[in-house]
C-alpha cells in the first residue's frame, strides 16, 4: 500500500467562507477539485504525523465518496488516527462533541448545511479545530493560501473501506475507527438536561409533538434520544432516514420548507410542540401551538429561563448574538447583569468567547442556537432545552413566549433574502449604500429618522483580531434597525439579506404579525437602497 503523489495545479474558487467551502456537486466533481482542497487543509496544518481527526457528514450526495477520498489522503499525509462516523454520517454538533470528548486535533466535516442536496445540488467541506469549532480566520486564510500554491496531493493506492461496519481498520500506518455516530452525542445530551422530567412530559397523554428531521442527518439522533431514550411515541420523529437528496426537499428548517411539520401543527388535532432541524443538524426551528417562535426570541427565552436546566442552573457567564440578530437577548443579559457580546455572523466568533469562559449561551437569527457544551450551533440541543423548559415550568411553549414578551417587550424581527442575484448588481447596491452611510444621520425614510449608520466592524475581545465589513447597519431614532449583508452560504450568484427589527413595549401591540409591524421599515429599506430598482426584484425569495 504505497503513497502516491499526484501532480496538480491551483484551481479557482476555493476560498472558504464562514462555513468552509460550498460549491455545487458538479464543481466538486471536477478533476482534482476535492483533492486540492483537502490537501490544502493538510498543508495548512503542517506536519500531520501523530495527528488525530474525525471525518463525517450529513449524508448528502457525494458524502460517501468524499469521505473515502479524505481517509486515503489523511493516511497518505501521516495522520495517526481517524475516527469516522458509520456510513460516513456525522452531524456537525456530534463532530464537535467527538473532537472535544476524545481530544482530537480537529475534524473534516462534510456538509452544505441547509443547501439542497442530490446530484444537482450542493456539497461542502470545512475544517474544525481542536476546540471542536469552525476554523478561525487565520486557519481558513492559511488553507486558502495553500490552494493558491498547491502543486501536488498525496493519496494511497487502495480500495474503498467498508464504512458500514463499526470497528477498526488500517490504512497504511493510520488507524481508522468506524464509530457509532450517535452514542457520544446522545450521552452528552443526557448529561445536560433533566431526561426523567422530559420523559414524563413526552409520556403525558395530552402532550403531543412532532420532530421533522427533513430526511437529513438529525433523524438517527432524534430517534435515539426522543423515541428510544425519552419514550416519545413511535412516529414522533418524521422524515427520519437521511437521504442523499433529502427526499427532494430543501433541508432548511423554516416555515416555507418544513411543510409537513407545519401542516401537522395546524391540523385537525393541533400539536403542543413542533421542531425541525437542517441538513447537518446544527439549526433548529421550534413551534408552539399556533405560534412560530422566532430564533431571536428563542435565544432570549432560553437565557431568561436557563436556571430551570440542570447544566445551567448555576448561572450564565454571558450571552452572545450575531450582529443581525435582534436585540431581545440584550434585554435579558441586562436584567441578569451579565455581559452581552455582539459578533459578526459565523460561529467561530462565539468559539473564542466560549474558550475564554466569557459566554455560556449564544445564537444567530438564522435558526442557530448553542452553548458552551460544544463549539457549534446545535439543533437538537435547542429542542431538548425547550422541552426541558416546558416540563420544568409546567407551561406550554405559547405561554412561555407570550409571558416573555410581556416581561421584556417584543423585538419584532424579519429577514428578507434575495437569492441568486447577479453578483455585480448586489455588489453595486452595497457599494452605493456604503458610500451614503456617512451622510445618512438625520435623513427621514418612510417616517423613520436615521440616528446613525455604519459598516459593522468587530474587535475580538479575546485575541484582538479585527473583522471589518460585516454588514451595513442603519439605526433609527425610534430604536428600529435595518441591516444589509451579502451572504456567503449560497453557491449561485449572490444572496442579499436584509434584516429588520423594531422594539415594542405597549402590551396592546405585542400580538401583531411581524410583516405588518415592520411594514414601514420595508419601505424605508427600498427607498434607501433601491432594492426594487437595482435588483429588479419586487419581493424577496424567502421571508423568515
């Protein structure tokens, strides 16, 4: 079994974003494309002798092939040990859990998160560091630099190994361990939450719930934890088998794509609680009877009631949220007397704060919530947190949400996505808006007067690194806010995301539909940025 050196050359378009490298399957299938990027990861890591990694992914199309390629290349590059999820499956939260539990040097996670799968869909790959979290900017920069100077990659001349049978095999001098992808993560959840109390709730004859795994990776985890360990009724978890094309659906846990769950919540026998997770298991959507719980509100509610949960009963060190996320969590942090950190979008910024002991809970408006138990957002963890709250407070999710609004006020929030926009048009819109920022103060837009405007820049309080150009913020005198940002998670064109939030304390105005409550801000954004005129879009593609 000999190491083979394959000559290659740099390929364009291999700059990793906040969640690694995401491209179409067709792009990843180009000769040397996958191998170049994987070798660039190893080159950025330096001497791999003695290093231990974990490999696995969300089960989408190309996942198995990529895992075999990576295992051969890891062995050829001298890694001493690689753990791989059975069937090449591993949720992103579980990968973080395993890195931390077994003291590994990192992991290669195969996923394009909530992007569509199948031969015509997307694929992704990212490197997580020894803390279990996404690689920091210094590492992703080193990987990108390596892609620009690569001239060869290393692999082994060997057949694929059987990834469906747990156990140990050897590739060259590298020990490969095919592990149960679920057990370690399930054990971690049992250590954080009051499983007996949750089991009692799930066994109550009047409490019925549904968890939609969307034919993505969380299915096996939800079956093991909710149905087997906690005793939820068979069929509580739907779409539980991971499929390479996610059953032809879009593995994004929102009201538009989790249609079967929404239908069950609003059926003839309405459920008390519903939840869904995404392609790689790190995002979540939670629903109460007759109510959608916005991710911004969810983070704030979890923080306000954390004392109910065994793992967090001693108190929180702090809370962090991404800049576009509403300021609902800020109000909870102020009442609790703990720090609140506003970071750029990207979980790696939370990881630094967690490693330094500065925060316990964190979240993003894009359906991601998590805590210091791992260094990734965690969809099923958030669902279990909610179930533990419902059981511990003896109140339905709908009541918990409304009581929170009456105590703290309501931060109305919505995000409008304009997808697959021509990159030149999206860039022109942002450049024109950026140029106007210095003179916007005092401008009246659709009845809202601008108090300040800036291009968000973040200085990491732990290591002092500066991340500039993280989104354009328009702050109004009445406390409302609009944020404009180009997203890096799509694979076709550009995605313009516009975020709106407005605070309301009047008890009589806490039950409005968000799109109604924020209507004047939508008009202000179009007036200011010329979305309709410059993009030729009369409405967003996705509203959350």
